[in-house]
């Protein structure tokens, strides 16, 4: 177990109980407690929440206020994670807006015979070892309560074993501080349920659309299929215009941040890093590290069901690198518009891509596809086997991108479309852009080697002599780099994902 999933401190995250009548109710779970009269209290904790009595108590408390269910983070007698050998299933049926939190990281029981709970900030979290089932944490599409459960936070669990994936969907839901690994027989690592199901040519709704779903501060590695699969609709269900018009886009406001995904597709399945299906709007993916993908892409972005809708998709400060050596196309970020489904409103900025088969690709996969309002700015792409950047879109902005050693040193980027602005980029090799601006820089071989040495050494900062420092354009909507350094540090923005952080001036 890595320290608290991603070595993220829990200070300030513990539930603070209010002194009034709306104070959160608390329940406790320790699988090692075998005493009589288990009622979820600190001195008589449940050893499981699988039973109906536990959920009757939890849902009754939720009708009156927020509820936290604490699972012991570590064992009482040894400094090891507490082991849970069953599916930890949320069965919320209360329809109030009071939040339910299942917490496996913030407390632990110090005595299995005479329970005594204390606050915990150590490295362990409750470890679910699901060896036989098809889920370790969350809930099922066929849940006894509902496939959609709202106002739920699940935090601080390790999930490992052949079937130990995580699944959920709902409004105002947070899954955080999870370590999901070595899930080798069924995937994906995390599954967000779609709203329709299809079988034998029939498509039916199984759940209402969801909004405000967050996955953050998680690590996912060595998993079957995708790292994270955000279900919604499939393109082959949407051939009929009447059906598309009747449903429109579905899920909205999905945030994935500070997530590490490594080595997907282990044991089988399509090993994409993050796969968004059709019909999702208002997406944010930020501060993620994705490597070892075996599928189509590190991030597959959702196309829109309805033409012309601003999808408001943002991918920023992500590092996508070192794809698995064989298999599919291995794009870093992919959005391909077909004859029916297109894209409008994508922003990709401050991302670094290296050692992939293809780089950042936003284009018409069909001549009749529609792509517009795409912004690709301040990205660094190198050591990609094909072109590093492809943007085929109307009303596009392609500015401040650094591209080198892609396509064997040949074509670095293809940029085309109506009403397009492409300028202030830096590249070594060739760049195909019919209306490229005059501020774009062609790097010399020496300048390229200097830049590559900085990146290879993992310093990820730029010396003041490099050609890209203070050579970029100032942009609206953000003012930082991939590390959070404020732009500009000098007289102007730098080109690429990294802003050279100048050392402070010394007093005379």
C-alpha cells in the first residue's frame, strides 16, 4: 500500500461535527469485531454493512442529517491495512440532500475485543480484497436501492483482486483517495454507469442522467480494460435522428483530477486511460498522469449527441506518456468526429505528451464530421511516432505549442479549418498549417537538443537561453503552467507547457 494512496495528507479533511441538532451521525465498521449486539456504534461496530439492518439505520439517520460511516483504516494489533473480504456496497435509499460518506481512512479501532476508535492520519486505508465477485466498492446497476444514488462521498479505500473494480453513478457524488490495482479479470478500474442499455437491437433507459460526479486523488494501475470508463451512450445507438433529438446529451459536470493511471488492459479488455462515451458535457480532466495504456488513447473525449451544443470540455496539466509497446493507435488525447456526432467547445492546455504512437488529435474522422471551437495551447509534445498535434476544426486557436522529434523528425503538426488562429508555436521539422502566423518559431537542431535534455532530466524547467522563453502570446482564461507556475515570469509567456521559473533576484 502506498502512503495514503497518493501521499496526500488528510489534515483538514476529517469530518467536523457541528454542535447543533444537524450534527452528522456516525457509524463504525470493523470486520475483525465479533462481539454481540452489533449496532454500528463505536463500542459495538458492525463487522459488515451487507445486512439490511445496517442500511435501515443508515437511511433513517440520513433522513435527519448527514451521515459518516467509518471503516477501520488499519488493524488493531499490527501496523497493516484493515482487510475487508467482501463487496462494500452503498445502498442509499433516502432521497434527502444530506450527504452520506463512507470513509476508510480517517479512523481506526485500536482494540478488537473492546473497541476504542481514534483519529488516524497514517499511511493505510481499508483494503478490499474482492477475490470472486465483479465489484469491490460502490454499487451495482441492479442495486437493491437504485442504480443512481445521490449525495454520496466514498473515500480512502484500497481495492485489489481479480474482480475488485469500482462502480457508481449519481448526482453530487465524490470518489476520492482510492488505490485500485491488480484487477485482472473484469474491468474497468472505475466504471461510471451509462443511462441506456442495448441488447438484441433494443435500447432502453435504465437510469436518469447524472450531474456533478467527481473522481479525484486516486491511483489506478494494472487493471483489466480501461482505467476509468465514463459510460453514457454508444454511437451505434444514435443513427436515428428522432432518437437523438428525444434524448439529447445525458451526463454532465464530470470532473477527474489528480489521478494516476498506469498499465491498463492487463489481462484483456480495451486498455484506454480514460474513456468518455457519447453525450457528456461539462467535462474537466486535470493534473492527471497516464502511462502504459494498451488501448486507443490516454484520454478519449465525448462527442455530442446534438449538433452545435457547447460541450465545455477542458483537459489541462496532464502528462500522458510511455504507451505500451504494441496494440492499438495509442493516441494521447483523441476526439474524432464521425458523420453524425461532432464536437464543439474543447480546450486542451498545459499538457505534456511523449513516447506515444500519436499525440493530441482533434479531427474529422469522417468528411461530414463537424468540429469547432477548439483551443490547443501551451502543450509540449515530443517523441511521438506520428504527428504530435492534429487540429482539424473551425474557429480553432492553436498557440504556444512546443513540438519536436515527432514523426521521426518530419511532420510535427497538421492544423486546418475556417476562421483559425495558429501562431506563436515552436517546432523542429515540418508543420502544415495554411495560415500559420509569423511569430511561430522553427527550432534549430541545437535548440531542440537543449530542450530535450531538460525534459529527459525531469527538471521540466527551461533555461533562459532557450528559444521558447518569453516568445509566446498572452492568453485569456488561465495564467499558469503545468506545475502551477504563474505566467509570465519574464516579459512574455513561454511557449510550451512549462514556464521558466526565474530564480529570485539577490540583493546587492
